[in-house]
C-alpha cells in the first residue's frame, strides 16, 4: 500500500505532536518538516526525515500529499494556509471562531484556483466539539446547547498574566462550574452568564520584591480576560511551578438538552466530553486523522476548502467500508 | 421552500415518535402513514394525514421523498426495507448488529437496481454510538473503546421475563457498573467481563399464588439473557408497576481511552453519553435528521445503501453551509 506522505509546516508543540501521531498510523509517513528557523538548527525526531526552509517546500510539491500547517491562529495561519494551498493540499487548526468565514473564503479561493483540497479549523474546538453541536442540534431541534471548557490551560490567558510587570512565571486554568453543568444535565435549560459557567485559576511566580497585591489586582481586573470571571490567584514558588504546572492539559464538555414527544416534555440529554493530558498532542491526532480523509477526498476529485462538517466519518478510518460496518456499526 | 415529504411505514412507538419529530422540523411534512392493520382503525394524529395499507404505498411513489420504516429488526425490517427500497428512498433503524452486513447487501442491491438511496441502522446504537466509535478510534489509534448501556429498559430482556410462567408483568433495566466506568475514565484500560460491565435489575408482578422463588430462579439462570450477569429480581404490586415502570428510558456511554506522545504515555479520554427519557422518541429524532440528509444526498445523485458513516454532518442540519460555519464551527 502506498503511504500518505505528510509534510509538517511549523515544528512547535503542535508540529511535534503531528510527528508522533503519524507514527501511530501505519498508512502514513512523514516526508519533511518545514520551519522558519534555520533548518540546520532543527533536528527532526523521525529517522531519515529532514528539516527544510518554508521556501524549500515549493520544490517538493510532488513528494507531499498533505501539508499539515501547525502555526498559530493569530498571525501565522491567516497567511500560511492560503499561501500553502496554492502548492499543496493543506489542513490547519485555525481556531479564531469569529474569523472563520474570512479564513474559509481565502483558503477556498486559493485551493480552488490551484486544484487543491484544503481543510480548516480541524481540532477539538473548533473540530470535534463543532461536530457534536451539529449532530445534537440536528437531532434535537427543540433544545439548548452548552459548551464548557476545562479544566485546562488557556494559552492566551497565561500569556496575558505573563505580560504583567513583576510576574516571572504564570499559568491560567479555565475551570467549568460543576453546579452549572449539573443544572444542564438535570434538563433545566438554565440561562447562564459567563461568570456562572467558568472560573479562572491562576498560578504565579512573582519576581523578587514584586508587589503581589498589585499583581493580583491587575489580573482580576484585566478587561476581556478576567474581569467577567471569578478569578483566584495563587502565588507559588518556582520549584512548585516547574514540578506541577509543566503540562498542557485541557478538555471540556458539549451538552445538548432537548425535548421530544407530543407535548415536547420528554427530556433527552446528549453529552460529549474530552479529558486531555496534552492539548497539542490531541489536536495533532485529530489533524492526522483528517489528513487521511483529505487525501481520500482529493483522490475522488474534490477541491476547495472543507471543514469537519463536510467529511463523512468513513473517510477518517484506516479500515475498509466493509470492516467498519461489520465492527464499528 | 419545498418541504421534504416523509412516509411512515409502521405506526407503533417508533412511528409515532417519527411523526412528533417531523413536527419539530419546519422543512419536513408527513405525507402518509402505512400500516399492516386495517387503516380504518388507525387515527393519524397529524391533521389532514391519512393511514393507508402497505400495499397502497406503491401508488403513492410520487408523493413521498423518504419512507421511514419503523418495524422491528427481528422479522419486519429484513423483509420490509429491501422491498420498500424498490419503490422509495428508505431509512431504517435495523439494530441486529451481527446481521448488518447481510441486511446492507440486500438493501444495497434493491436500492441500486431501482435508482433509490437507502440508509440502514440509523438510531443511537447502531447510529450515534457507532459514529463515536469511528471518530474516537480514528483519532486515537492506540487505545481501547468501551460501550456501556443504560440505565435503561431492554425490550428483549423484558419480553423474556414475561414469558416465564407465573409472571403477570415484568420489566428489565440494564445498569452500567459505575466502578467499571470510573476505571476506564482513569485511563486504566481494564479488561472487563460481561459481569463486570453491567448488572440487570428486574421488576416483576407475580400472578396470584405463583411461586416467586421459582420465578426468580428462572430469571437468574436464563441462558443468553441473565446467566452471565448479576441480576436482581424485585417483586412489586401491579399498582407500583403501572405508576413507576411505564416509561422507556435508555442511554449509555461510549468511551475511548487512548495514548499519545513520544512514549505513548499521555492519556487522552473521549466520552460520549446519552440520557434518554424515551428511547423510541429519541431514535425517531435521529431517523428524521438522517431523512433530511438522505433527501439531499439523493438530490446529488447518490444511490444504493449508506450508513451513518457515509453521511457528512453538514447534510443533517437545516442550516446552510455558511450558517453552520459561522455559528456551529
């Protein structure tokens, strides 16, 4: 069997996760890593695979079936994905929800013009959580959907803490409020405010001599990040920080509480949850499964930009149609 | 907008649930109910809609876009679905897992020969649980999948109880073992026996003068139904039975415990669960959402037999592609 040849553009946590995920899938192989750093300084873990500059990619079009783009959503992906879609079939995990329509349009145009297939916003939210929203809302049209995140590290909020003067190290955990989730599970369909759904827990190592009261105040009142939440700030030692807060766990819940029946008073509850020890490794695993789907859909002649909504689940599995019907249905 | 015209073949709990689900979807309408009973004795709840004999269906081909077949899996569907697929686009909830490949082949042949599109085994297991198995196994290839059912009424086990001499009324609940689920959630990937995964709770109204010890013994030792489980049998009054055990709740859990990362020691947990106050009403809601998908896929020219694995999620939603990307992704 000819393996699906994957390129990785961007070799940070996500790119390294993709590399590890490829190893778990026998029908795939890593063809190259593309980086903005000096490739000579980058050691690819997979034996026999090299690092290249982003510019080198153009010369390797015929060696790569799917390019998985592992940049950040703020500034990398809006440029990289449409650009790389000119030369490759591409997939990214773009997660700035508000800008998805614009990103989709840009990538769709670039991919279509060049006869390529692209997928954007592949991961768990957007991604698997989106799938659960569309399935649940289509099945239970009379109902309410709730998304809770955590417990997990928010990179954006952790970065915000670290920008405060006097903060040496900082990390923020988003924590879903258990009582709110229990109300939803009980079928009460509550209206929940931002504050009622999540709390924010911060762990901070202060610079020597820093004003901890001032740091705590700065965090708790920070607009758009913390002011609408109940936030706790814990000052800890650097040793404790390094020992306990060195992981990137995350996860969350998508719940649909719906009503059916003649009087629409029969309660039906759908709940999906993820508990992830490593957010980037999991997102990588989702990307790799969708890279398989992408290569199959491309082989059937599809072009342009797709999302998880457009991918029939059978495309994701390495098993044949007969096998999945016999063993998974 | 032209509505999707649905026919219902079989007007029991499932068929009535389909009728109620159609009311919740503005893009659909009920075109007719087809029954093996005398149609004169059947009152359809939807104003203006009539009951017909199954034979009448042949004369109404141009009035029905999708026929939802609401018969039982044991004897009805293996005959009805291939037969009706000759004249209609059809969908069923065939749930005898072991016979799915044969049923698929029969329905596929009938549908293809006549240019129709069919979907089989649409519901929650098979159905939504199958989807969660394929998504989770494709994303986390190194792992173990667990399915737990309940707490809910098993029709087959309740029927088995009622066949025992001296039993006037009987119902059986399948109950998942909480400790087993917690082991899975903790990432232990245990090997679980049948007994360790579920218990069976029975509620029985005995005939006057019946030997309760004998009934209990007959239930607990019944081959294929109860002998491999820890079973409890509760004798209750007919009043209590009618007051408490008059519903058809069900549900369950699909869990995937997987490992990622360089040493494959990062634990990632995916869990999907349903808590349903009415099993038939929920299955009906799934059927109706997939009837929408079926009518769209047929409009694109597809024929033959499909399962939930072949249906891209976007087909299920009444919203447009732009809307789902903007609001659900």
